[in-house]
C-alpha cells in the first residue's frame, strides 16, 4: 500500500528528481500489485498549485489521476 501526497505528485508531473520512483509506484497501482491512496485534501492542493500555472493542465492531470482508480 502507498499513500501519495502533494509533493510526490508534483515531483512526478513536473519531472523532478525522483519522478521515476513515483512513476514505478503508479505503474504498480495500475497493475494491481499494490493499493494506492490519495487524500482529497492533497488532491485539492495538487489541483490548486497546477491551476495557478495553467487551469487546463490542472484539469488534465487530475483527470489522469482519477483514471488510476
């Protein structure tokens, strides 16, 4: 089981150092190898940070996260 926070999501989506680790974890979630969780507060914070930069990107990235289930 993993619990993602805002910082790990930003690292992944902004391609910062450690993005590969987050990507591997997300792939494991997609395959059903592990359960992944994200608090709604962290999702909201993630959305807000991206929204300030570009509302369309924020919508796209949150949509991608929701697709993970």
